[in-house]
C-alpha cells in the first residue's frame, strides 16, 4: 500500500502592505474583492465585483469613431444648416400666393430700375450712311422712343443692318445721353452687273450694293454680264486690269455657261478666253496685237479656248472680200 502523506495546508498569498495613497487604493480594492486562494492548483473566487467599467460599449465606440470622420463632421457642420434653410424655403414657397407675391415684387423692382432716366434711349443717330440707306435702316429698325436700354437687343439690331446689301460693316452702341449710335461702312461699287432681271452694282467681293435703272448712271464703272458673273468678280477685275492697254475699246466681259469669259470689244470683236488661266491667254493675245496689230484688222473672234491652237475668225465682210478676191484670181488664171 501507498504510504499516507500529510495534506499541505492552503497557502494564502498576501502582498506587502502599502503606505500612503497606495495604501488607501489597496484597502479599497481589497474591500471590494476577496483575496484569491490557491489550493492544489485550484482557484477560489470571492464574491463578484461591483466596480463600474469605464470602457465604452461597442456601439458607443463605433458612433464615436464615425463622428471623428472628416466628411461626417463637415456634413454636420454645413449640410444640416443648408438642409434646414432648404426646408424653410420649400415650406415658405409651398403657398401659391406667396410665390405670386414674390414674383410681383421682383417684377416691380426690375421695372423701377430699368425705367430710370439714365437708362432711357431717346433718339437714334446714323453715321456713314447715305440718305436712302439711312431711311432703309430706320425702316427695318422701328423703335418707339423713348425706350429703355435694357429692352434693346444691340446684336439683333446690328444683324438686321448688316443684312442690307449696301452695308459692309455696322456697329451699334448706346451713347451717354440716351442716344442709340449706329456707325455704318457702305460697300463701294466697283463693277456693273447686267442680268435679265436688271442692272446691279457690285463691290470687289461680288456682294450686291444696289440696283440701278440705267447703265448711264455709272458709266465710269466696267460692265460684266451673264449668269454667275457676280461669283467671279475678282477674276473679272483681273481681266479688265490686263486689258486696260486697249483703252476705251473694251465694252465689258460676258460669262459664258458659268464656266468662262468672253472679252467684248467695240466693232463687234470678241476674245474667247479659256476656262483655265484666262488672264495668261489674254496676255498672249495682247502681245500678238502689239506686234501685228491683230485687233486692228477685220477680225471678229479670237478663240483662245484651245491654248495649243488659237483660232481667228474674220468678219463677214472680210470673208466675202477674201472669197471674191480668190475667185477673181482663179478666173484670171
């Protein structure tokens, strides 16, 4: 048999006594909980502690962490006041009578400001335009003076004025003193265009300036004719400048088939120019004319449409004389 051993008495572990404030803390802790005993490795617990735990709960911890987020803090600082203001405005304007009252107040305030004397326009001044053009401008811009400058659409007025054929440029502004100032730059006619519909004046870009009743009113300007001639005014001016050595013999230019030009001279003579490089072809004819007086002879047409093979057509009288001379010489032989 196993010999009996004496049972070891339970050992109570006591810490060293403390002095001062630590002694008070230690005494309070010991009063709240009984000392723990160890017996053969087992724990002996005293009564349960009733001391308050200062640690927050899980929900409280998460709320505190959420409140520390910069976006949340900014939203609470700015978003809540804005939301409150929006709710207040929405509640106030929820009534139709309040909305109508606010609209009427704003309209009256706007009208009172616009109708002040310093904003009123009393007359219109037009500079740079002739008498007829000034009348046309006043006709297309019918304004009932006095009128507030707030009611004037300056861009629209300018677009209407520039839409007139004689107007090249226009500026519209309100001058101090209540004057609507309109400055106009008129188109300068450089050529006369004859069509079946009548006679019109064109500027250097081919834009219409005005219609005239007779060619004699602008006899100092060169003449062009034919459908589509207004689209090629720049080329026509180059040809007329090249042919200025012919002087007063030049009658004008005719656009043929909307493709090419014919230079018309006096005595019924005509120079038929090609579609491509007509100025160069005219220079060749003028060079031959200076050497051989080609255009001083009985020539009706100089055809330059085929650059490699220029053709000359004689007048009817010259052709008859030539045939008569040929027949006479043949009969004598």
